[in-house]
């Protein structure tokens, strides 16, 4: 059975907007679609057509869809970079340079 509480910011965003748009989000199939859509968006991004289609289903703008998954991609990328000690040190140095 599908996880009733999708993990990840974008998956939760999708679930919330799916419900707000009046769709039944309590069935297993809906949760699977949400999890798969979030995974695809976070892995490869969405084409403008895919974002527009999803926006139509969720009753939001394509820009809102793109902003929602882009924020999580940026955070994941930053987290991965900062997991490397040398890159974390570089980030600190660049912050110091930017302040001067």
C-alpha cells in the first residue's frame, strides 16, 4: 500500500494542492501518481508541457509547479555539496569573500 504521507517537500506540496483542487487523494493510486510525479520532477525536472498539464490538474500556475520542485532540487544539491568537507570549507570561504 502507498505511503499515506509522501516524503519530500514537493510530494507534500503536490498532495496538498491535489486535495485543494478537489481531487480524492485518499486512494492508493493517487498516492502512487503523486510519489512518481515528484520523483520524476526532482530527478529530471518537468518540461513546460508537463508543468502546464500538472498545473491544470492542481489548479495552480505552471510557475508555481516549477518553483515548488525547483526549491527542493536546490536544497538537495546544496545539502549534497555541503556533505563534502572540502566543498563546505570552500562555501565558507566564498561567504567570507562576498562579505568584504
